[in-house]
């Protein structure tokens, strides 16, 4: 993590470390399974696996180094100068001074959906984006809480962490597709006969099954890690500003306003769901059951509960009976 004054959360850090450790175990299991499959494959099949690995790593590298440009283009946002948005820049300047971190570029997205996101592989290449809808709905203290949350993602290099964690799922997903479209492996054609053809088919099935299992497990672990990092950003942002109540108020306002945004508009914003302060399409509602496992964010109730704990730690509210 870059040197900043954002407060660490040891409990969440332990859970995030455990999640990353589990992803590492899944990666080792995947490699072991691939080695077993490779021992039965011909050179052409091995080459396809190598292509999937190279393509997966290349895709992750591209998304990491160009995440800021991709996100801004997807949101239709444009960077703004201090002269164009003095209030917004003023809050960002204050937070940078409090956190002792480099100032990110600042952008505004022309949409009524109230939200914000920050992305970039490090503080030197980061961008902080808010929507026009967010600026209209929040007061200065609430906006400061949201921006402190988003800048915590930059300070903790969350884009790097999540990109590295996603490499395994990307490779597994590519291999699963390659196996499904077996023509990419020859499809059992090209002169294979009898047992050879059957063996090749079984190898394709093995690749698809192993890749599907690895993809599913790593996907769920990545979503769990994402929820932990959102809670950590809430905590860090609230402690930095000393106003967890303002962040809590912003969460309630944004979530309530999001419910009134047309579903079509929310679906258009879905590619940025993992980046957003609050998810455009919320799968983490109370009683969501299995849907909670697929959510990139904790439920609103969980986030408010954690912020109230911080308020009690700061002596701002009395403990619950």
C-alpha cells in the first residue's frame, strides 16, 4: 500500500489476506490439473492452453494499465479543471492533504444516476469521477464522505489487487470457451480415429469441467474480496474525515435515489458496477439469499451497521441496547 494516512483495518485485512490465500490455493490446484491434462494432450492442444494463458494475462494487463481511460469512456465522463468545478476540486484537495496522497484527476459524468468511482493502477495514474446526479443530491459533508471512500480505493491500490485476483478467472473462462467450441482444438477431427478420437473428446470434457469449477470458485472468492474492500473503504473514509454519519447519510440518499432510476439506465451503467460507490443493480438486498454471493458490494444494512460501529468508537452515538 502506498504511504497515506488512511487508517488500516486489521480485521478486514486478515479476511482479505485469507481470501487471497484461498485464491492462491485454487491457482495451484488449477496448475496441477492442467499439468495432468497436458500430459495427455498433443502439441496442438498444449498450444491452445498457452494461448489462453497469454490472452488472459494480456487482457488483465491491458485492463490494469488502461482502467482509467476505459472507465471514463464507459461512463461518458470528462475531466474537469479547478476553474470548472471549484467546489469538487476543493473537497478533493482537502482529502488529499488529510490523507497525504497525490491528487487524482477529477472527472464528471453527465448522468442523473447518483454515483462515483475511482480507478487507476496507482495514485499517479488515478482518476476520481462523480456523476452530476450525485453533485445535485449530496451536501458538502456527504460528498466528502463519498470521495474519501473512493480515494481509499486508490490509496490501497484496490484496482491492482482485484486485477491480479481476476487473472485466474479470466484464464479459466477462456479455457472453458475453447473447450466448448472444440473446433478450436480440432474437434476430434483431422484424422483421429477410434480410441484417439474418444480420448481427445474426454480431454476436452476434462478441460471444460476443470475450468468451469475453477472459474466458479475464483469468481465467488473475487466477489467476497470485493465486498471486503468496500467495507474497508467505508471504514477508511469515515475515519479520515471523522464523520461516519455523513457517509451513512450519503449511502442512504444514493441507495434511495438509485431505486427511482429507470432500470434501463441502471443496466447501461452495469459495466462499472464493481467500481461504483453503490451498485447500479443491487443484488445485496436483505433476504437476497444466494444473490448476495454474486454481489460486488455488501448490503446497505451491513455498511450502515459498520459505520455505526465507527461512530460508537469515536463516541459520536450511544451504544445500542
